[in-house]
C-alpha cells in the first residue's frame, strides 16, 4: 500500500503518463487477494470463486460522468462507494447478500491515476464492509469517466421478485424518500454540502432489511427505488398485475423535501430505498422485526385490484405527478 | 419477437424518442428467460442462477466506441458477438465454460433503438451457442457507445492461471496471430472486408482448446492474447517468474501479416488466441488431443530461466520489438 506521501506525490500524474500497466502495478497490491469464497483474486484472466451451493443473484449497474454525476459532485472515493451501493441495493431488493464483484472502469487519459486508485480502493473497502470482495476488473480508455460494477450475491432461500404482490397487500418503504433528488437540485445550484447532498453522495443499500424481509417471508414483492418512487412502484405493480393507492401524507420525507416540493419524493430517483408489499396477515410480524432493519419502515399505501397507481392527499383527492428517471429522455 | 418488417420500421427511431422503458419493453421479450441453471432471467432487480457446486470464474471486459472500434467498423450484431467473444476468451484462458452474463450498455440518445436491440440479441445468441445465457443487464446514457459484459463461467477442476510455467516448458499458441491488427490497419484505410477485417470483427474464443488444456493438465500456465503476443507473454512470464525465447519464424501468421510486417503479430493485439506453456513431458499428450481444439496449435518457443523475453530470427539473431496495447498511452 502506498504511503500517504507517495499517494499525494503521484496524485497529479495522469493515466496517460503512467499507462495502463503502470496503473495496474499500482492497483493490484492494494486490492485484497482473499475474502470469503475467493480462490483467486485480481490479476489473472478471471477471478475464481467458490459458491456454497446456494442460488446466486447477479446484477450490473454503472455510474457515468455527465449522467449520474458531474465532475466535482463526487470525490473518487465517493464514486467508488456509490458504485458499490447502487449494485448492492439491487441485491438487497431480492433479499441477497453481496459476495463478489468485478469492475470495469473507463477513463480519459487526462484523469489523475490516483483517482482510479481511489475509486478501486473505495469499491474494495465498501465490498469488504458488506462481507464481499472485489475480485477483478478491467480498465479502458473513454471520453468520459464511468464505473460499471457487476455484483454476485448469495440468494436467500426464496428471493423476492417484483412479481408476487396481491390486491390488499400493504406497501412500505424503508428510510426516507426524496433526499437524493433534493441533493442533486442543490448540487446544480452549487451547494456542495448538507444532509440531502450527503444522501445523494452516499446512499445506504438496505441489505439487512432486504435479507430479513426475504428470510422471514414478509415481502410478497420488492424493488429498490432508484428511478423515482412512482416509476419503480409502476414496475412492481406491472410485474404483480396489481394497482396501487399511495397516501401522499404518509410518504416519509425530510421537511426540506416537502418544502422543496413533494414531487422530488415521488419522481426524483436515486433514493436506493426498498419498496415492498406485505400481505396483511404478515404486518404484525413485520412490526416485530423492523427494529433490526437499521432504518425507518413506513406504510405508504396498499395494492389494489387494478386501477393503475393513484396518489391521494389527506382529503382523499387524487394528485397527479409526471416524471421519473428515463435515461434516454 | 418482432417481425422483420416491424424491426425495419422501427430502426430509425432513436433511443431518445422511445425512451429507456420503451426500449426495455422491446428488449425483454427477445431475451431468453430460461437456460441452464437460470432460475430467473432478465427483468427484475437481479437474475437468479443456480451453480452446480463447482468453483466459478468471473470476468468483465468492455468494448468502447472510439477506443476498441469506430462507428462503421462493426455492425451492432458484430459488436454484441465480439463483446461476448472477448469475455469468453478470458474464461477460455483458464479452462472455463461460460454460463451466465450480465451486460451494461451505455449509449447516446441519438443512437437508433434497433441498434441496442441488435447488440443485446447478438450477445444472447452468442451466449446460447456457447451453452451460456444472458441473464440481465442495465442501460444508461453516455456520450459514446460502450458495451461492458461480465461473464460467470464454470471453472475446471484445476483452473490454469498465468503463474505455473517453469523454465524448459514449451510455449504454444492457438490459431494465427496478427490478423486482427492487420484488420484494424485496413479498416483505418477504409478497407471494410477481407479475412483480416473479419478476424478483427469476429474473434473466436478458444473455449474447446482452453477446456481440454485445463482438464488434461497439459498447460502449466495460460493467458489469452488480447494486448499483443509479446505483452501478454510478458504477463505470463512475470506471473510465472520465467523468461522466454520465441522463434520468430514459428509464430503462426497469415502471409498477408508477414508481408505487412511481423510486428503486427508480436505487438498488435486483439487476436484472442491462447498462449500457453506445456511441460516437455506433456507435449506428446498435447499432440494427441490438439485435433479436438478446432484450430491450429503451434509451438513458438520455450520458457527460460530468467533472461527476459527474447525473440530470435531464423539465424538465431535477437530481434527487438516495441509496443503492445496500453489503454492510456
């Protein structure tokens, strides 16, 4: 591992100056070689891992400069941690536990080599904290910085999918919704600190909650809220062939989000909270284990027999919201 | 699956016009839902797969527009097939068999939606032909088109790494070297067909050869030739702590490559052939099974006790070559 002084001294050197293999020579020593079920870590054509016989979950996600973040919004370490978090959130949404990851980093040659080192080190550290290992990766040149991470996780005995919700099931979310979208709004205005900005920078994958919901068979359907609450609810409802009724006043939001506009919570995206359906007969059991989730759990509505998705205010009046994240629009 | 007429009609519509979810609605029906060991295919937060208890290989690689290809060099279907091939080649280099893949496609909104459909369909088809399944993916916007694929494969009982070659082991390569680099040179000159261009467009991962070399314990070390023969040989030698002596006249090249310059074969890259070391006592056994490789196998030199990598011509004179692919230089 380089000493802080060496790291500082090298921070100005661009990728184009030290080259791909100079960078690899710097990266490989700082990546862990071991870890649970890791037979061969980074540095060869492939990693070799030993599954324990359970089903595995597989997911891939990317953070792209100019799309998911602008230069200066995230430090390299924050970018690495967030890349891990958004992938781990997909595993959480099925009740899984992260085990092994491989990363593809594309970067312009002018980028400081130390940035790629910091990104990789942060992914590896975030993985380790979650009981997982970064076992390999690939580097390539590109016009813009991007980090694509593929994660393999251990599935619970019964993975929770988006399908499976029934009319009458209650709808819950973990944590708070809308902070990250408010954070993006503030960052665009040049405000670079505060709780909302922090939530954009450092989402928390709800791994403990997801695992408990799956293992205790509390959730009939689940999804992570990455593209906006209503849009992701739409995916859950479509997969489950149900409608939904959401009570606006129950959606858990920071006061700052309500002041800025409740649409941030409904259509904003990047929350990485879990949205899940719970059969009525399981709500008592949910209440008993929710204290182990490490976050709030809030009932925000229920699944209905068709009828699309309706959002109602405190007086029962239907409200309409447009939006949600679409990558190509 | 859309009829050819519908596909043609939609080919002009850009991603920005149909949107991410319009694209997903078009993609999901054409992706296979089943496959060996696939419990849940594309369309949820994660895929669910069932390993058979063997160790797994994991790798990730990317093809980036402007780096690995220029617009017009590869059709969308060729890009998809090649993305699968370059990843499968990493599995082949350890003796593995591809099983499950997840893809991250980043694309500019102006790209025709039909191109992303064609890329995805081609990856899925290439996977299926190799006994594997494309089980999931993610789409995001970007300034340039890129395809990052993570592949999980089944490991052989003893995966072959880059380490393990001993002084005196013979060095072999599969197939022919240098065609792809010649192909790139021709494409840069506007020549868009011919055998060398085809080899750039459609490399063949040497899965059968890699699997036999591992299972019959013929290779003491192995790597795939992606960054240039000498550079990849350098990685194998460094990992194995050996030197190497390569006989220039034995390097298997097309006559067109020799005419264009043998450096294409030594430093050109993108061959996706296998380079492997064979203990002397195993060379007879190698000769017996080589007919099952589906490609030529050529002895090009041997591992030495230190001394770096030396390339000698027919008269034993040492030749010097500089180069090999470096992403950031």
